[in-house]
C-alpha cells in the first residue's frame, strides 16, 4: 500500500479563552481583559498544525450534531483536512475553558471531550483505511485510551510511523509504549509517566531512559522555553528552542510541535530534523493568540529554520 500524509486520531472542542491578570478564587468574580472563541482540542489542533505545515491530513474523531460540530466541519474544510468523523445527537461537541494570563501568556485549561468521550475501538476500525494509508499516525489521550490503543495497533500493523502524545497525563497500560515509534510528552507528563522530575536536561534524560525501558522507540520530551530532548537508545540530543518574537500565549504550543514534527516526518525528513521543524513550529505559535489559529504555515517555519 502506498503511504502518504498524516492521520490524526483525537478530539475537537471549541476553545473559550479568557485573558485576565489572575485566576479567580472560589466565590470570586473578576474582570477579564479579553475573550476569544475558536477551534481546539489536541487532536484537531495537531491536525491543523500538520496541514498548515504542508502535510495531507486525515482526522478521526466523533462530534455532536450541534453548532459546535458545524464549526468543526468548517474548520477542517478551511484547512483541507479530510474528516473521518462520526456525528451523534446523544452528546454535545466538546468544549474547553482556557485561562490565559494577560501578560505572561501562561495558561490553565479545563476540557470536556463531549461526544468524543464515546470514541471506541469500533469507531477507529471504521476509519482504519485512513490510518493504514498514512505515513505517520498521531494520537493522544483526550479520547478514551482504548481508541488510542486501537489506532496505534492498526498503524503499527500497517507499518506507519506511530507518534503518541500521552496528554493529558492519565493511567494506561504500559504495553502501549511498544506500539510507539515516538512518545512525545511534556515535562509534567514525562514525570507523571516515570516518577522522575524533569527540571533540567539531566532529569529529562533519566525520564527518557525510563520511557525507553517501557518499550518506546524514541522519547521526544518537550521542555517549553528550553526546547526539547530527542532521546533514543543510541543518542540523546537537545533540540534548542526557536525565538520568533514576544511570547503571547503558550496554549497549543505542544500541539504545534507534534503537528510540525509529524508533517516533517511524513515529508521524509530525518527524525532529528523533524524535531527541529516541530520546535520551530512551536516557536512561532507562541507569538500569536489562540490555539489552532496560531499554527504557522510551512513557509514561515522554513524561514525561521534558515535564520
């Protein structure tokens, strides 16, 4: 089977982002300084990032038969993403509350998966052709673990490159690691998975060793403003961050990294170069407000890499 592009399994939610100087305490009401509503969800964000970075993208999910679901369809149409998505009237499309600090750009998020919380192995099997034909398959943990596992199983059996972003951190069977060519957690998720604090590169390498011991092919740990660590069995290399301007908002940066990384792999890039491409994608995304709308285009990423 000829393989091309990226298949992403994940969720779509509508992001409701509020900017303020601090989070209110219980019982407190405060004035905010900004509000935005737009497309989100880790899986959909990663699909948008990969599409804007030049990859052909399929997206596997489940949405509600409601206005937020219509926004999802319009988002994918605008980005040229091929949806393999079922719709249900039994549950709403997901939504997320995002608090963004008005000067630092730090964020805190509450996500409700909605209809995508009902994604199961049968839904993934229905989209198996899109997964098998992809050069790269990506999934996370905002949808049920069973769906992520089935997607990884199908992709691995078909010889696709598998990228697992274990976010948000939640319990799952360690046997999933053996299905992953690349496991891509951030510092918090890496610590949750291994029990090892990732406060510096040495800690990241120890956590990387623990992830490899669990069966992952390569641990690619994102480190925020410090870049990322590409940690394999024969080498461990620091991927530096790319400064593209003033940091405005960090929400979605990890999704930008994963989407850019997957797109570069699908385009035939060397894995380490793909990680640098992902880092540059994330570096641009944090200079813009929003999540999916913040994802840069391929030309912008390539220009930053050439500086």
